[in-house]
C-alpha cells in the first residue's frame, strides 16, 4: 500500500500584482523547499502570475491555480480552462474552495465536473471540503464533509491526480482552529471513506488540513493522524511564515 505524500500548498487568493513581480519572485525564491526533505511545496498565485512563477527556473516550488472552468475553451467570458492553466505552467488546480462555494454558488456537482476537466489535462486537482460554523454547531461536521467528499470527488480520482483539503469554513482567515483531536477525527473519517470507496488505494490520497495554519501551530496540526500537509492562505504570503510551516516536515 502506497502511503500519502506530504504537501504544503499556499493559496495566495486575490493578492499579488505583476507590477510587483520582482518582490513576488523574491518571495518565491525565499520559499525554502529544502526545509522539508519529504514534502512537495505548491504555490497557487492569482491567474495573472501563474505564467511568471512557473517560468522561474531556479525555484523548486510547484505552481498551481485557484479554480478553472469545466470547458476547454469557448464562450465563457471571464473564465479560464484547465488547458490554459496547463499551458501557463500550472501542475495543480484548487477546486471547491469555500470562498468559491460561498461567493459563486459552486456546488459539489460543479466541483466534480471541474476535477474531471483537470484530469483530462493530466493535472492534479486539490479538492476542498469543509463545514460552516452553523453546521459544526449543529453536530453535522462529519455528515457535511463526507457528503461533499462523495459528491465532489470523481470515480476516477487517484492519489496521483487528486489531493483532498479539509478546510473548516469557520477556521479560514479567522485565527481559529479545531483541536488536533478534532482534526485527526475528521481526517480519519475522510480516510476511511476513501478506503471504503477506492479500496487500498484510498490510503494513498494526501489529506491536507487548511484554516489558520501558522508556523506556531503547524507542527502540532501536521502531526495529527491522517494529516499529510496543509493548505495555507494568509501565512503563505510571507516567506518566513510559509517556511515555518514547511519546516514542520523537516
Ligand atoms: C484558505 O483559504 O485556504 C486558508 C486556509 O486560509 P487561511 O490559512 O488564511 O486561514
């Protein structure tokens, strides 16, 4: 049985200007992938920076994007396809982030279709799932998370083409985190659901935790059972913070 790869991924969200490209390249160069011998490091900048970051030959980070359309091309004003992102140099694409689900009404069915579009291009989907604060207060965390997992992840998902990111919505950008026990419990439930559905292969999917990960809590959160890394928002915008998180895998 192949064990899951450790991954630390940064989601820059709507931050970063081409006008500040030098600063951004310096930030990418400062990200010290050697800090973690056994960990892939992915940076997902806004679309406008994918090409420039991917073209930086010196750095060892992988470059991802934050969303894509289900179609390859066509009359979809304002959208971008997985093929275009592959063409720009991306290897990974985040789909189903709670900000997309909330701000753009994205459903798990749409996330599923986007993941399929990503597989067709030979790229990797980082599929996000997570409960809201109200759902957590209603003791619905497992039901919601496993429901999103089932509906968002296509049948042809494999550990090679898919990463799962558990991100409780109430922990994103708030400074609040679940306890390590809570993270371990839900990640173990996700792992079990993947093994039930995909057999032994289910043990090989990387399961990332996301939501207010910082250098000060990374070590503890990253060593929780069935956690194979982090999806990091705010703390990925500063090299010293992001490196502090990557160091959890030293
Ligand atoms: C995110 O948006 O994916 C995220 C985890 O954000 P933050 O680390 O800022 O909570």
